């Protein structure tokens, strides 16, 4: 499939994006919708001067969530590596026995 141009609305402004597949279009549209939802959530719960304040808070929230997920993924990777080492040790022990 060829690259495709789409337009999404964020903070009442259109942004043209080039995407590589139809599957990406749904993800970008969902992401733009999520940004809009979070902006509305912040707008109803906090004082702000302009939409840039809302975008900054949404960006910060998403960055924190990303870092938490990244830390979790790294910890899962470390656990997986330890389990693989343990499995190797057990396999070697069982081979030596039998």
C-alpha cells in the first residue's frame, strides 16, 4: 500500500499526517480522540489559560504513562531472562542426573 494522507483534529486544529497503512489510520484517529478526551477532562477539572496548558498536561500524563509501561516492560524482560537462566540450569541438572 502507498503512503496515505489523513487529517486529524487536535485542540480544534487540523493536522495532516502521512501514514503507511490503513491499520495506522485507525490508531492515529483513536490517539487524536484520546488527546481530545484528556484535554476535555483537564479543562473541566483544572484552571488553565489556553489550550497549550491543556496540551502540556496531556503530554505530561502520556509521557508518565509511557515511562511506567517502559519500566514494567524492562522488569518483565529481566524476569524472563532470569527464568531462562533458571531453565538452563535445571535442564543441565536433569541431563546430568539422567
